């Protein structure tokens, strides 16, 4: 008899494996990321597959194998249904899954990341996504997810004092230096020759970032943001991912896609 264990999991992704099986990447609270084989899960009538849909929270039994561990049984606990129904929400949920798959190692427990992913899926599932405000809330929460994730991974940027001279930053003319890991004041910014890693950033965006590191998704979703702030924020998030997580996402097209969706939701936005 093979040894087995039970665990709750979030299904991040799945792909075909051999003829009728699937390879499932799941995140668990106590065992970290697991890559499992679900036998027969590619068959249309597979009961196992129905309980291993992406973006669902399931209770599974895992059979430990010589080469691969397999899913012996599964039962959905919570299905974040709308993440599979809305193209926009699916793009966001895929984005989360891709980042999390990249930053987690197989078998390395990290309950905080599990909670963070569960929270963001729950939050995205709850958004109505009918108006431009809904879209904005979703985008802000996604940005909040990235800031919280990089902070958890140990890259909490300095947002109060200049990262070079350590003086408290005053209003206007500041920038963010990704090699220094924080904001730089006007004089240090203009002295620095390594401009490639530095981007100017307005005070309003610095404040918004501080808020995102500290506050809940619910509060982040209610933030107001101008077009300039949103563009700065998008740029910062992309660079946070590139510098601190070293990930070039397949879903980088995502930003362009979202912009198209945004125009569709609100012709004036
Ligand atoms: Zn300085």
C-alpha cells in the first residue's frame, strides 16, 4: 500500500500529461507547492477532474509514489466560480498563479503565501466587474497583491527615506531606484549615473504604494487614482516583478489586454 496524506489545496494550473492524465500544480498551506498527477483526469467524465478545476480550493488525498505523487481523491471545498467565467478575472487569476508558481519551491511550506493567494482569489471572485470602478478596484487589488508578495519575500522597499543619503524625502522630484530598493531624493537621483534602474515617481504614487504595503485588499480597492498614478503604478509593478522576483511573465500581454478591457468597460476612461 502506498503511503497517503490529506491536505487542503488551491489549484494553480493543470496541463495534459501522457494520454489521459493531468499534471496539476497546487499550493497547500502546510506542504507548499506540490506537482501531482491526476490519473484519467483528461477524460471528459472524470470525477477527479471536476474537483481539481483551476482557482478552486479542494481537499485532496495524495498517494506518494516512486516517481510521481498522485491525487487519489479530491473534493471541492470552495470554487471561485467567476474566475473561470470572466475572461478578465481569468487573466488576473492566471497572472497570480504564474507569479506564485515562479516564487514558490516544491514542498517548501509557506502558509502566508497560501493565505495571500486565497485572499486575492476570494476578492477577485467577489468583484461584480460591471463598471470602470470595478475594473479599477480589481487592478488596484492586483497591484496590492504584488506589493504584499514582494514584501513577504523580503523585498519591502524603502518608501520614507532616501535610500542613498537616508534623509526623509520631501515633496516632488523623487524617483525609485530598483538597485537601491527604495525611493531616492532629488539630489541623489540627479547625481546618480545609473539611470537605467531609476524611474521618476510622483508623491501621490509613493503614498499609494505605502498604503498598498500596509492595508487590506478591501481598503486598497477603494483607493482613488489618476491616470498618471495608474500608469506609474503599472510601471512600478512590472519592474518590481522584473527586479525582485526576476520573472518575465508570459502574461505580460496581460497589461495590454486589460487596457483593451478597460476601454470596453468605460469608453471615457
Ligand atoms: Zn538622497
